[in-house]
């Protein structure tokens, strides 16, 4: 499973552009480091919210069978949510036994930057979330990749500040040309 955040570099930077000219390699290194830290932040801080009931509401997950039902109804206990509540004792989304949640804790973060494109991929070995049943509208892998509007603003601000901080840390060599 891969979570990608792609954005045009010019869309991310708003405000003053540094007055120094950077070499392409320096600029790519700044962007790559910033996107790596962004992917790491998402994995450490925002990933676990996907496995909570509040997170399912925030991200707009597809309702599971029986979520709207009442516990007293006979049909509820035959539904997916009722069976999960009876056997596992919880109603958390994207979690049945907890294996997928636990496996998502380990990730490999890959950030790439070129002149025209920069992205980060958070790779997690979670095969249970890739299951799709025929005729089902539920896509658990896509649900895990979803970010809310508030998180998008937070991630964009964090990325912009990180890139601007990278401009402050860069060393520029000045050569005299006659």
C-alpha cells in the first residue's frame, strides 16, 4: 500500500522566493528532505487516527453493513458490524483482529524530487487492506490514504515552512567571474 502526496512545487511555495539562485541539485535536496519529513509526520501522527471511529467519520469512510442499526435488532447481530462486535468486542474501522493496524506501524518512506515533480510514498506492508470483494464499494486501501481538509492545510503549512527553512540552511558558493 502506498500513500502518495504529490504537489507542484510552485503551488506549495507562497510568498517571497529566496533571492539567491540555487543549483538544481540543491533545490531537489531541499524538496526531497521536506517531503520525507512530511511523510514521516503523517505516518507517526496522522496514520493512527484512521483506525478510530472518530477518524472514520472525519474521513467519510463508506458505511459498513450494520453500522446504522441498533444493537437490539436481530439483523444487527447478523451484519458485519454486529459479528465484529460479538467476536472481537469493538467497532473500530479498518480493524478486525488488529493485524492490519499493527502491520501499518512499520513503514518505508520514499521521497523523490526532480525538476518537475516531487512526491513522497509511505509504503506499508498491509495486505489485509487491499482485499476487495466483488460488488463492494468499500476500498480500505483508499480509505487509509484519505486525508481530511484540515489535515491537508496542516500538511501544506508544515511543508511550506520546512522548505522555507531549507532555503535558510543552504550554503551558496559565490564565484567571481570577470
